[in-house]
C-alpha cells in the first residue's frame, strides 16, 4: 500500500489546474501545447486590464439599457448543442444516490423572500441606479484566456439579472479586471475592486494569494468561482461557489469503484503533474481511496518537462495496475493515454479530475480518450432537465458568443447568482458586513440545481459527486441519480 507524506497548502481539486497550467508554461512544452491550454490560441490575447462594462447591449430592443433583450434568447425548451450527456445512467440502485426530479426555474433574484428595501443606502459601489460588481481573473499572461470563461459566466448572469430584475431599483454593473496571472495583478485588481465595487463575483486566478490580504482588509465580499491558495481560502470575507477542503474526499467515490470495479479498485496507480498543487491533491485522493477500501500501489509525479511517458506505462505493467487516476491538464493526460495505447496497456478504469470535461478534450483526445471517466461536482452541460443549466448556456451565448460552457464558468455563474439571492434577501440591510455574515451561513448551495450542494460558509468539500464517461465522443453519466452522496473521508493529507 502506498504511503503519503503530509502536505500543507490546501488547494481545490479543480482550481489546482490553474497552477498546473502555469507551471507548464515554464517547462519545455511546445508553444502549441501552452497556447492551447484551456481553449486558448497560439496568438496572444489582448484584454484590457480594466474593462468597466454593463452587460452586452440588447440593441434596439425594449430591454433595459446595457442588457440583452430576453426575447432574443433561445426558448428554454430548445436545448443548446455541445458537450453531450448521452442517454442516461448506465447503473442504478445506489442507496446513497441523490434524489431525482427536475428543478423548477428560478427568477434571477431566487425563490426566497425579498427583504424590505426601506433604509437601503448608497455606499461604496452602490448609487441610486447601479450596484457595481467586479470580476478579477487570469485573462492575459502565459496562457491567454485561461480563465476568461469565469469572467464570461459572471457577465452572463449579470445580463440575465439586468434583463429580468432589479435590486431595490438598481441594476448591476460588472467591472472586468485582468490579473495577468500574477500575484501582483491579483492584488492590484482587488485594490481597484475595493475602491470601486461593492462585491466581487466569480473570480478565478492561479495566483489568488496576491489579493487575499487586500480583500480581507477592506472587507469586500468575494464570492469566487473557486479558491486556489490557503491565503485566499483563509480570507475572512472570501468564499467560493466550488468549495473544497483538500484533506477531505467524498466517501461515495471509493464506494462507487469498489462496487462497480472491485478487482480493478485493488490495483490502483495515481499519477499527477509534478507541481505542488497537483501533488497534494493526488496524495490526498490516494490516501482517501485506501481508507475507502481501494488499494493504491503507486503514487507518481510526472515532470512537466517529460515527453517520454513509456517508463510510467512500464511501471504500471510491472505492478499489475488495472485502475489509473490522473491529476493534471488534459494536454498531459492525452500524452499518458497515447503512451498507454502505444504500449498496448489498457487499464479497466482511467479516471481524471473534472477539468477535462470539455469539448476541447474530446476533440484532441480522439483515438485515446474513449472510455475515460471523470468525477464531477456539476451537472452535464446539455442537461435540458435542469432549467438553470439551459439559462446559463443561453445567456453565455448571448453575452459572449463563441464561449464554450466551462467548469469554472458555471461556478462563476453560480457565484453571481449567490450574490444576487443573498443581497435580495437582505434588502435595505445590505452592507458589505451584512453580506459577509449572510454568506457564512450558506451551507448547501447548489446554484439552483447545476452542481452538487456546496458548504460555502463552512469552506469544506461536498460529499456529493457524479461519475461521467466519454462514450462515442459524448459524455454520459454512469452513476445513478443526480449525485452520489455520503460522508467525507478525512485523508490526513493537506
């Protein structure tokens, strides 16, 4: 059985890819590998460092100024195309599976009772007409556009809100700030946000430690897509729609595999791109798998500069590995899968962290990606039974044509909705301080059904996950129910 040294530096599983991609930029990767990361292009992306915008203009419509006309959006019963969910679950009967049933559509302000607007006061970032929000994300830098989907997701919800609602007579304005994938850029972005915005929504940065102290010092409510560094996660006014504590994993994961693939689950190898963010997550999962009844024989990092993956495949052959798990960007995952194919090594299970759940991976992994599994805290992107998912895709297309539905973008949409719902309930009592206090009490946030329930206020891992698989170039859910839910395993790593 493998052993795992204790690590500090807790990092969210999904957010860890931020550091992985940027670490890759300093390696011997080809320019195409780096530029293509997360849907980027080889040419540089020019994004203003400060872009203060209202949502996309609706043109000559009856929609409020600075909004998208809701009458121009696709009807909710017209499913957007794209990443597929397939025909439905392949397995059933899990006693801890999340309950089924369609979610009801919710207005932009949520289903809760709106607070009385009496006493609503203008303050930093709030005028008679607008509430200014900010999004501070990696847009330019070593991997151009790496977290633009998070900015697009926040902008999409702002557009939806402005076209359909108001908050005590006020519309939303979104300031888009670029960190340049630097700690100093994150700090500068938050200095601007503290001065100009009431709150920050949907941010995603690989260097989010840079602005953590600034956000905490000014007390600005910061509802991120996900937190990456311990400094940001420890910030008192900072929260995340995707909440993770690295030394906890959902017990439903090893239970699923020991039930579905008992033999393979006893011969496991866990690989990761050899940077700290991936290392701590891989070691935590490996320890959690062991505690959950699986048997991990190998935990191995692969340097970002490595191009010959054959030795790693030989290690698996020598140890009789039947189950392979990988943490890292899809570019490296594809290299490992190509090496396995070249060496005629076919494990019964190949499992990846949720960041490869993209159309880009499907296209670039053609010939080697078929059959890959992903553990995912989100619903399938083309799940038309979830009205909120349909809304996300419609408004994303309206405000950012060509933007591909994305893991981080969905959580940014969710984070912006969370802000609106909490602010609406506070009504005339809305201040930065009262919003932060309200966020501490949010314990089961699911973004109106688009992701697993998250303990936002407690800043810990969700006990719910679903398993999906790439089959025939489409992603298909293979776990039963909405999500597999249960207790958490304390891994002792982190």
